[in-house]
């Protein structure tokens, strides 16, 4: 995919020099950075999900089968708070 961006000319000059020193191109550096950013984001989300599941496993308790039905919940008298 081709993307057009507006970047300050001085910044582009500096980054092109860095790219030359690294034996690469500005385009390759931007592409590598965006790829790295996307990978870290995916990895971070997975790590967060894994931590959440680990927490669920630590704090969850088997309470056995429910001793109530949905209908029981709706049959309870409602309390009015004044």
C-alpha cells in the first residue's frame, strides 16, 4: 500500500542520513517501525488477555450447580426504598 505523509523537510533529511548509516531506506525504516508497533500492540493485548484469564482462574471458585432458577429471581417480592 502506498501512503502519502506530510513530514517536516528537516526531519526527513535527518532520518535519511540515519537510514544511509544503517544501510537501509527511509521507506524501509518507516515500514519496519509500523510493523514493530503493530506486533507489540498485538502482543500486549494477548499478554493483557492472558493476565486477565490467569486472574479469573485464581479468584474463581466452583460454587456447584445453581439452586435457583431465573423464575425464582423474578418471583421475589420487591423492596421499596423510601
